[in-house]
């Protein structure tokens, strides 16, 4: 492979303009395809087979109207007084216009709904009052009849028999009417009591606030939101936002407002600029600093265009292309830098320009290819989780990595050929002019070694102290990971200037936090019931639900046309992402056996909170398998590369420490809210449900990159006769500068995404940035050399039989140097 990459670098250097123009044409064609494809990106997450999704799938068959996607619209009177009739009419009119849109199935008018609720409550009160009046009237009539019957007894023999019989018949007729009235009361009173129970359970539910200044409307689409085109959702929200409603403020919920909003924001751009500054400081030339950035942007542009093109035919979340951009920028800069740095180092020894480009591509490029494939394997392995959207994110991220590797191995050599010796500063070029060219691999090693520092590495010189230092920091940072809760961000986690956050806050202030995340309970029975029996069953179910903790209201949501499926909307006392609401979902599901026994019915739960719980559980179940696969892959790859037993184990243990420390830092900041002011975390909540799995996959690839570029230098020195301790020193000195620069670049690029305009991307960017910081500076530069120093020669021991079986991958390109440096 090294020889093949050498020739590829040589070809790219000789045909530089052909390579550059080809890449530009690929970018243009992919960009045009992406524009024509009109990608559809989903803002909702779903996993086939989880309980909440099965409930939705069943509703599509038995109760289609109940499976429709919906979102809330909040209207708020900003003048401090209740809505006027003119404002109510204007809001009703615009909702009627929204209802006419092709993708909208219905709208909920808050004023009509509230009036209906109030009317129902008044009807119940009036019904009880009428019954009391009727009872009083019947009691009076009964007293009159009893008195008449007593008078007839006294008049016995004093009145004609015919007259007595007539009066008895009149009294009997009156008694029959009284009995009929009492029977009617007896028949209607239970229905009235059942209605009162249902309304009592919905007492805390409303669509217009008590002060009359906030109203909750809803838009129901003709399918799940994930299947509704974003322009169709935007058409509905824009129609409301652009309506002339006077002083009425309009905000829409997170379901309706989430969008990609552009792949790059201000934070990401700042991170990219910082990375360019780091490159300039390291390389000393603007050309050198710009070349890796240009290569990365080219790769990212192509991979993002491919992702958006595929999104038109494959369902993807809005986070998927952003993840590809994040990874493409970081590794694209780093991989180009590794080749460029090797080329610069060789030029300083007096090597010919094109020979240096080809050799850098065959040596460092070989390591880049191996490192890139490691990241790709880790990302593609996300499909092992069985979670569709996560596997898709991994697959698209893998495409971004492959394109970055291809750009580093062809586009970068072409640019290096075009810029020539200007990749070095004037001072460096002057030094090269006075340098005697090398004529063998040994001379090249001697020249490189002569330029390397001879100082001992601190971690290798004081291994126990280094272990204590790194261990204490890692253990401390990892502690919060034991308290990690998984979920999805709600509207309260959105930026404070966003419409989703304002809608969440207005709803919380007017109706309670639970109104932002209602839990949908679905009850299915074997056969339809008559009106009274159906009402009795609804009241019994509502009573069972209201007996649970952390419930604010339970509202019957309707009955299917066949009468076999009933919907109940449960309003929790707390917000959708709180631990109390998660416990409530579990408590409702725990009633399933009770419902089966008492009502011969099945109980299902769905909604955003239930979906979050199910997704988190699914990912938790898959995490051990995925982590075990990644660790096994790590040990196999490192054994193949370093031909050692101890080094792969050290690398894998270090990776585990990185993972736990990274998750601890994410929990402390995003769940506990530490340093929240710095990262705009005003409402801490659970950690993004798929973040741990994703971090493991990505950090594994990046950790192996740093392990490869540092320890391969150690092995190369050890093979060339250096002692184990000297090999550590030389490997660290030769690789430290480029690894530190690469790590800083990754930290700044990922750190830029920690301030992303997309809320769900922020913890990913922060986790990757802190993960790279921990792994590069604590694990790879301190922990690994310290442990290897303690092991000495044993670090490089491998059974002879295994050494004979393993193929020689020659990642560091030693054989290539011997055959081409002359």
C-alpha cells in the first residue's frame, strides 16, 4: 500500500492542475445535484420496534386521526390585558386559513375549545341544579299525593264510590309521573357523575390561560411530522407569523420550528479561523496554513453535498449532515497536515520537491489511510446498534472521512507541487540551500533525529508521578458520568432568543411545564360499547391514571370510528425531559396488566417523553455490544500495527478512560449546568440519548489516530536499535508537535460546534472537543509513555508464532524509505 500511495503522490505532483480541476469539478457537480435534490431532513427521531413507535404504527391502522403529527402555536397578548374580541376573531381567521393548506388536516381553535370546556363544565353544574330542583318538585308532589291518599282514607264512606275511585286514579297517575321523574333522575345522575369525574380530571387543562392573555392552538398535519416536507410546515407557521394580529405575539413549539438553518454558524466559523491561526503559528507561512484548511473545506463540501443528495431518497435527521461537516473539517485539516508536515520535514533535509511529496504520501499518507479506515470502521459499526438514524449518521460520517482521506492523498500533494518551496518560510528555505541532501534512509533518519530534541520526556522520566497526575484528573472528571441521564432536548433547552424557547416559556407560565409534553395513552378493547358503558370505562381509566403521582390532568382525546380504541392525553406536572415525567411514563406502563385484568384491554403509551425513554433504553441495550466490538477492533488493529501485546492493551485502556472522563465532563456541563453561562445552557437537562454511543465511535477513531502517529515513531526508533526509553523520547519528540497541533485544531473545530445554532449539535461538539483534549494531552502524551516507560522492553514483546502470522503493514513506511531514498 505504501508503494501505491507513493506512486499516487508522484502522479498528483506531476499532474497537479489535472487533480485540482478534477476535484473542483466533482465539488461543482455534487453541489448541483444537492440543490436539485431538494433534501428533506427530519427533526424527529424514531426507531422501528420500540414500544412507543409500535403504538403509533397501530394507531395508523385503528385510529388514523390520532397518529397525525402536530405542533403547538402560542398566542400571547403583549399589552397586559386579555384578548379582545377583535384579536380572537383575527386569530380564528388565520387558523381557518391554515386549515385550508394541503398538508394540514385540522387546526385546534383555542377559544372554541376553551368555550366548549367551559360550556361542558356549566352544563354539568346546570344539570346538577336541575336535578336538585326536580327532586324538590317531586318531593313536594309526593307529599301532596301522600296527603291526598290520607284524605281519601278519611273520606271513605262519606263520598260516593265513583268519586273516590276517580280521585284514587288521579293520585295513582300522579304517583306514576313522580316515579317516572325519579327513574329519569336515577338514569341521568350516573352519566352526570361520570361527566363530572372526567371534567374534574381535566380541571387543570385549558387552551386559554386564566388571565385570558395566552392561548394554545394546535396544527394537525395529514401524517407524522417526519413525513411532512419542511416547506409545508414553514408555510403554515409563516401564514400565522405574517398575519395582522395587532399586539399579539406568536411563537411556535420546537416541533414546528426546528430546522437545519444552515450547516455552519458563527461558532463553527470562529473555530475554523482559530484552526487556521494554529496552523500559521506551527508552519510559519500563510500558504502552509491555508492549504490544509482548503483541502478540508473541499472534502466537506463534497461530502455534505452527497449527504444532502441522498437525503432526498433516504430519511435522515437534520443532525446527520452537520456531523459529517464536523468530522470532515477536523480530520480533513489533520490528515492534510500530517502529509504536509512530513513533506516539510523532508524538504529541510535537502530532498527533491516531487520526491519528497511522493515519499510523504507513501509514509505519512499510509498512516493517514490506516487512521482514516479506523475511523470509518468505527463509524460504520454504529449500524450494529440497530438504531436506524444513528447508523445513518455513522454511514454519512464515514463518507465524509473517506473523502477527507482521498483529498489528503491527492489534492494535498497536488497543491504542494503547485506551491513548491513556498511551503517553507524564507528562513527555512535559506537553511535548505545550505543543507547537504540525504542519499539513504539512514541519512534521512540521522538528519531528522539530529533536529529532534534530546531532552527526556517528563512522563517517561517520572512515570509514577505522571500516572498519579493523569489518573487523578481522569478519575475526577469521570465521576459525574455515574449520574448520566439520557433523553432529548425540549424547547426549554433552545436558545433564549428562539421561538421554540419563547413558546415553551409562555406555555409554562400560563399552563404549567407539563403542557409542553403531554403523554399519549392508548387503550384498545375487543368490542365496541354502548354510550353509557363507554363513558363508564373512560371514567374508570381516568380515575386509574389520576391516582398516579406527578399528573396535572387527564383529558379523553377521542374514540376511534369502530369504538375499539380510546385516546387519553396525560398532562404531567413537570416538563417533558424531567425525571419525574420519565417515572410517570413507567408508572402508566405498569398499569398494563391491571387494565388487561380489569377491563380486558391493552394499554400503550407514546409521545415525545415515551419515545425518549424507549430510544435511550434501546441505545443502552446496544452500548455494551458496540463498546465490546470497538475494544476488540482496537486491540486487533494495534497488535497488527505495533506487533506488541502490551501496547494495544495500553491503548484500549486509555481509550476507556477517555470515554468515561468525556461523558463525565458532558454530564457536568450539559446535565448539571456547570459553566452553563459559557455554553449558553440556561436550562440543563438529560444528555442527548445517542451521544454516548456516537462519542465512543468517533473518539475511538481519533484516539487510535494519535496512538498511531505517536507510538509508530517509538516503534520505528526501537526497531532501529534505540533502547525502549530512548524510543519513547524520540517518538514523542518527533510526533508531539504535529499531534498537539492536530489536537488543538480538532478541539477548536469541534469546540466551534459546541456553540452551534442547532441545540442538539452542541453537546456533540462539546463532547468531541473535550474528548480530544483529554485523549491527546492526558492519555496519549502522559499516560501512555509513562506506562510504556515502566514496562521497558516488555512493552514490545510479542509471541514469536504471532509475529510470524501477522502481516507486516509497515504503517510508518520504513521499507518505502529504504527503496526510494537514494
